[in-house]
C-alpha cells in the first residue's frame, strides 16, 4: 500500500548539527535520509571525517539496521560504487488520529510506506480507557495484517482534539474530551507496546502532514480544521510552531464580534460556538432539520438544503474574519482548510475568501493560497506518523542507540 509520505520523504529537513554532533552516527544518517549523501565518500566530504572514522560509523549504522549499502549494477570501470540508503523494513511507526467521532490508526515504515490503516466511528466522549483500548487493539490487528512482529514497532504518534502540553504530552482541560485532563497517554502506549509515544494536538498533526506531503516548498502555512470544533496549526519556516507550552493555534476560542452564544469552554461568542460543525448542527436541528455533527451538515449541503448552504457559507465568513487578523499578523503563503465541513469546500472556502480578501492587507494576500486539504481524513494519522518517524530518526536518539555499541 503506497502512501503520500513517500514522494517527499518522511522526515523534516535535517537540523544544522552542532560542533559536538557533526559527523556523529545520527548526523550521518540525517545526511543519507535527507539525500545529501549517497556514498561513504559523500559522507567524508560533507563531514570532513577521516575515511576510517566514516567507515566505523557507517558500519555501526548498518549493524543497527538503520542503513543498507548496496553495489550499483553497472560501473564505468574499477570498483563498483556502493550506495547508502535508509533501511525501512525493520522499523515501523504508528499514527493514531483521534477525532470527536472517529479513531484512525495507520501503520507505516520509516521510509513512509503505508502498510495498513483503519478508521472506525468512535466517540471521544467515551473516555480515555475505552478510546485508547480501541486504538491499541486496532494497532495490534494492523501489525498482524501487515505480517510484522510487534518488536518492529519503534514509536507511536497520537493526534488528539484538545490542548496538549508539549513537554508532557498530556491534555490540559480539553473542552470536548471529558475525563481526558492530564491522562498519561504516552505511558498507556508505552506499557502496551514498549515504545515511546508522542502526543500532540490533532490540528498540529494535520498541518505537519499537509506541509510535508503536499506543500513541501511552502515554509509558512496555516492549517485550519473546521469540524466539530475549530483549530489551527502553524508552520513557520518549514517547522511546526507550538508556542511556549503547546497551545499555539487555538483559534476556536477567539471571540467573534459581539456574539453571545455560550461555548463549551465556559466563555461566550467563541468562533467554535458560532461556526463549528456541532454549532451548525444544533442550529439546523432547532430550525427543524435534524443534524448531529459537522458531517451531517456537510451531507445536507450536498443534498441541496438551502439553510445548510447558507449556514456553512456564513461560518466560512466567520472563520475568514478571524483568519484575516492572523494573515495580517503571520503573513502565511498558504491557508489550508480541513475537517468535516471542508467536505463542502466550495461553500466554506467561498465564505472564507470573501472575508479574508475584504479584511486582510493586499500585500498579505497578493500571492496567498487558500485551498482545501488534500490529505483529508488521513491528515491527523499521517501527521502523527511523521512525528513518530522524526523521533525514531532524530540524530540525538540515533546517537544514543548506536553509541552504546561504539
């Protein structure tokens, strides 16, 4: 099963190494995975290390299963050149995308090939034990489906629909997730699979997936999820921006005008309470058209329900009003819209564009792209898999693993 991870590579641009890490096994692996080095000679040229030192470190990476080295089939004469490449088969990662009403689990190798994936309807309000037990069972089944042992799993990434403290990977007072506050998700998965689990906000994971896999040439991007709730992920200089504690991008609780609609966070007039999928569903139900979720609203729009069309377009204007301030402040190259309501992108994006182009500075919108998500429902799980892959291939971790044997 191929995956959109493959075309643009699974990892972030390799960080500029410090003097201490220059030429370390982790740095050498980053040079190979980033495409800068294909041979031992390339490594020696780029690092300035002696050939004997390069050979020692490359052999250690091969011994630990991080690299393969194969001779080319043809040569112009003399010794056949031997090419280095990332060894992917023995290193798997999992991405878990949790939503308000679903759970998606994807199993990939660290080269980005998607081996198996499954999405099931599941209410996040069932609580952490039920939801995470389901995710763990699904992951175990996907490993069996792919014919891979659990021992090949190296890390798990989790995208959750709430504020996540970056340092601990724990949710902090998530409005739509009762019972999840400070729940130790990383420990849950570590106890069951014996690997590190990394947790982040689901919209951050969506932003990472969209930028890496669809817009790798764009360094400044906003990903806006308009689903049950509303959130935003920020990519700055090609890297995810989480803020000081991890709450960057929480635009769903910015107040919209003088609206006084109560929000589940306890405040009034929040963008999520006015334009989120759950809010639109409640208003449609109140007007005589039953709907329980953003997906129901999108289905009504597709069926031609005029009130649903009007509401979604107006929701787009509200989102656009908030985005116009962010665009003036952050000056992104692209705004990408995902979530349940992006399924009716013509109506939603029309409203967003109308407000953005009316209220943002012309210089900020001169070359601005406003596009629907192309990774769609797989975005959170793929982004979480990217997060896990970055962890597995991080130079510091590779140095720790390989350094034990050197």
